[in-house]
C-alpha cells in the first residue's frame, strides 16, 4: 500500500523545538509564571513525542533498553502529558483566575497522571515480544492488556482533541490581536488533525477486532495527521511570538536604512561624548537606537547654526505640487546641510540659543525620519539650497 501523503518526522520535531527555544527566554525571565511554565511544558511534551515516535529512535530505544516496544509507553506518556497541559493551558487563556478554575485544572492533571500510570501498568502486564516499529497498534490490537494500553492513549487524546477544539472555537471570536488569532486558528487545525489521527487509528483497530485487514489506516493514513498536528500546534505557538518580533525587525530595519542618509550627512559632526561602537552582531534594535542617538547628538551640536530664515526661503523655493509636509521636510533638509557646512567651516556661533532657535531645533529633532527621506534626493536638496544660498550669504556672519 502506498503513502497517501508523506511528512518527514523532522519537520514537526524541528518546528516544536524552535517553539521551545523561543519560549526559553520568557521562561528564564518569568519562571514563576504558571502560564509560561505550562506553555513551555506543553511544547516540551509535544517535542518529546515526535522525537520518540521517529522510527529510527524507536529502534534505538529497543536496542538500548533490550525491551521490545518500550517506545510505546514513553511516547504515549508524553502524549498524555501534552493532552493534560493543552487543556489546562486553554483554560488559563479563556478563564479568569479563580478557585473553581484551579480545582478543575488540578482534577485534569490527576486524571491524566492516572492514565500515564495505567499506560505503564498495562504495558508491563502485556506480552509484546515482537518489536513493531510501524504497526504496533494493529499488530497487538487483540493482545490482552495491550488492547487497554492502546485504547487508553487514544481515548485520552481524542477527548483532548474534541474538548480543545471546542474551547478554541468558542474563544476565537473574543481574540482581537491578529497574531494571537492566527495562533488560535493554527491550534484549532492542529487539534482537528489530531482527532483525524485518532479516528484513523480506531478504524484500523476496529477492523482488526472484526477480522478485517484495514491496517493501512493506522500505518499510512494516521501518522501524517499526527505529524501535521505537530506542525500546526508548533505554528500555533510560533506565530503569536515570532510574528510580532519579525514585524518589529522589519520595521526597525526599514527605519535603520531610512535614517542612513541623515546619519551619513551628520557623521562628521562630532558630539561632546564619543558614541559607543556596536558590532554587526549587536541586535538591530540597539543599533537603531544608537543611530537615532547619534543623529540627535549631532543636531544638538548644529543647533546654533540652524537658520530659520533660510528654512522659510527653502519652503518658498520648493517645487510646485509638493504637499505642505513634504515642503517642510525638504526645507529642513536644506537647513541642516547649510548648518553642517557652517559648522565645518568654523563659523563663529552665539554662546546661547534664543527661544526661537530652541523651538526650531525641537521641530527638527521631531522630524528626523522624514528629513532623512528628503535627503534621499540630494540633487533636489542641493538645487533648492543653491537657489536660496545667495539670499542668505550674510546670515551666519550677522
């Protein structure tokens, strides 16, 4: 029988491991937070399940321990732990803290802990001498105690999938954050895929009980749904966390490069204190802060050279059709370029700034993003400046 569709075991395992790594910094910072601990535990259980059920790892466990099929209670115990943590985690999301919620969560933990104990008891009581890597559930479907072992984990997982999907569907309309909502949708699909895994397994096992061979449902159809469930659950946790981080990174990167023209224009203006130097491996947000600070420091040095009259003339000389905001930004860019030249040539400056100069300087500091955009068109800035420079030749000497 051919595979209906195939998903490499490494994909959900890698994605779940990434989700765990993304959560680790939060766990370190807020390790006392029960929500953080529950989420990290859930992802760790899910990762462990996919590591154990990988065929090569099943074979390794059999060889290392000398116990045939020992991967079964290990994998199903991790899966049951995942189920318990998933239900309680969704309850934490949906419900306000209360004594009733705490009692219900504690009851869930005890029930699923009992299931894990029974998984080990039934496995130890069962006689399963033949190692089965791909078809354990159907091969031993009618074996005393192994039947109970298989039904225990399937029942726990099916109940969890149904209840979790129901709770997430009910909660989804209340979620407003788009990244969190995307995560909830991924989790819904993940638990639904898990339910399809359970159905496929039960069909194959029921067929065995009735004397039919529908093992393909368990061997070929169910595993891809389990792996797909792992991928979707991982994405359900990765997207709400990585999405905003990626969005912020893109925004910071865009801002960092947008300020480049203004930063380059001001790099020869030395502030009173030397700026800290960051390497390429320093996070982008710190490099952005440094670039912004460097610009503001340089603008404070140039403050005595800002010429409001030159600015007003540049406004009048701006091309027709420009919006008021664009005219404002181009004129400020002209003013800054003139101040840089005045500072570089060593023109004397007043000892203190007037209230008018302080106000004008504040306006410049508040528009460094749009001024930097104007400086991306240096030819326009230079042409406007040349047009008004002759009218302002005596400005700095006065």
